[in-house]
């Protein structure tokens, strides 16, 4: 379970404070959660708060689960280092042994299909390539929750299909929190939905209800 | 990191200090010839090299720690990485590079048998350098945090560091100056560090102008302010 207690999050803009979450208290049961909301509603910020790299202005988020780093488009890599050394670096961060690291490097290299680019600096990558690398890397680690921000939409059709299948296999053993604007992906991957809208969070125990509500506010 | 720029990055990391030192030694010789000064009792090469390498390290530590948060923002995606780690990592890299440069200079000193390139008191020179690193890290952390929120601090420091280079007793010894100027310059902690290193390095010089208590204040106070700010602002640095 993920528990939010009196969580408030705002950003200061030129026209005063913009509230993403306003004194939200909610218990989110475990499961594959699809996050819905319009652009700028605070979906990504919510993900970053769950991942522990952004913090509420007040209130607390409790959970005994482990969360992956928020998997977004291209974040989390050092531009001057090669894809391979970035993978090694993350393995070090998570305290993997030398053998485990070697296996992970092999796995990511194969999964991301980057070929020679795997040994080139990240700054030479296109955003699709970064997405592939990041996605492959996150699959190699075990978390209770995978936090995925739109990454499934990167890459060509073939890779998308492959990524979806890999993720489906992965969520047999872990849960996923997924941000996507593709309703089809959400339906496929998630059971429950969470709608972020005008400073509030609404939980739906059925993703279909969440999607209808989302379509309602988009009218 | 400079090293990761390939071969030319590595070569220039080590070539740069040599070129700079040679230029400064040359300028110093020209000035001395014109003003008709007699040659001092200590050797220029060792004097210049010891001061300049130390000062260069200070300057690099400052500029690297000021860029640390922005440059490593991508790494804050992993909650294991704290902003202060990036500053410490960069300082360690600079210390390592400086140690390499020092080793090369000592090696060259042996080969060309430069006059009194072996320090008078090697232990105290070492202590002076280590203390200087600790001091630089404190100032670097403080300025790093400042620069993250106010970009002007970085720009300002770029200008200041050049002025500091001229007035930090890197190229001259305090004993050669007029007492009034000496007193003014001694307000700068850098002058104390330079005098300490020079004083223990070269025969014919000593640490008579060095105020160790003053240096201690300048070491501790940046750490206190730096850590206080860091604890308050860490979350903002991560999430910005």
C-alpha cells in the first residue's frame, strides 16, 4: 500500500503558487496503477515523489515498498560516459557484484539493440536510443514497483512491441506505476487508475472507470 | 570530466600547468633583469611550481564544485546519489590529477637536477597541501550551493580567481614586499597557505607571516555555513 497523508505540492510560478496536490490524503492499494491526467497536472511530479527524488512541500508519503528510479525519457545518464559505463555505474549504485554487473551489462546490451552505440558516449544518442537503454536497464533490477513515465512510447514499432512484452513478463513478479496518454497501453497493463486533476487525486479500482473520468475532464 | 574527452583531454590536463609555469617563470626572469634585482637565494622554478600547482588545484576545485550540481543533475534520478557526493567526487578527481602533476614535476626535478627542488621540510609541505585541499573543499561546497541558486556567483568568482592569482603570493614571497602591502595581503587566507607551503619548501624562506589560527577560522567557518545551507537546501537541489 502507498499512503499519502496531507500531501501538498506546489510550484511557484509568475502568477503565484500552482498547486499540483492540495492537502491530499489517500490510501492506494497495491496493484498495477495507471496514472491519468492532463499535461501539467502533476503526473510526472507525483512519480518523482514516489521515486524519492522530489519532495512534498508538506505532508508525507509512506510505503514499505521499494520503487525504481522514475523511468522517463532519457534522464539518469551521464552524457560524457558511454552507455556501458552508465550501466556499470548504476549497478555499482545498487551494490551489484562483479559477476552480476557483467550479466546485467550483457543483458542490457542485447535488449536495447544499440549495437556499436553501446560503447559510445550517451550525448551521441537520440532520445529513442536513451529510452531503450534506460528501459533495458530498469528491467535488469528488481523492485516492488516500477515507475514508468511514458517510456513505452519510445522507439520504433518493433521495439515498442518488444518492450511491452518484456514489461508484461516483468509485472508478473512486480507492480508497475505507469504514466501514459495511450489508453490502450493503460488498459493492457494496469488494473487500477489514479487521476490527477486540479490538485486532487482520485483512485479508481477499475482502470476503465478511470479512463471514463479522464475522458470526462477532457471534454 | 576532462579525462573523458579522449587523448587530447589527458595530454592537456598535464601540459597546461607546465606551459603556465614556464610562462610565469619567464616573465619573472624578464622583470627581474629589467629592475636589476639580484638573484634571490631560493630557486624560481621550485618556488613557482610549488605555489602555482597548489593554487591551480584550488582554482580547479572551486570551478568544478560550482558546476557539480548542474552537471550531475541526471544522476539525482537515483535516490542513492546525494548532491554533496558529486562535489566530493569532483574534488577527489582534482586531488588525484594534482598529485599526478606533482609526481611529474618531482620526476623532472630529478632528471634535470633543479636547484633545491627537494623540500626543506617535506612533512610540513604535505600537511600544508592537505590542509589546503580541506580548505578548498569547504569553500567549494559553499560556493557550489551559492552558484546553484545565484548564477552570478560563478561569473564573479571567475573574475576574482584571476585577481587572487596575482595577489596570493604565488609569484613572490611576502618578505620581498613593503610592510603595508604585506599587511593588506595577509587578510587573504590564500596568502597564508602559499606562504606556509613556500616557507617549508624552500631554504631561505620561512613561515614567519603565517597565522595558523586565522587559517583555521577560514577552514572551519565555510564548512559550518556550507553544511548549514546544504542541509536546508539539499531537497531543492535534488528536485530542481
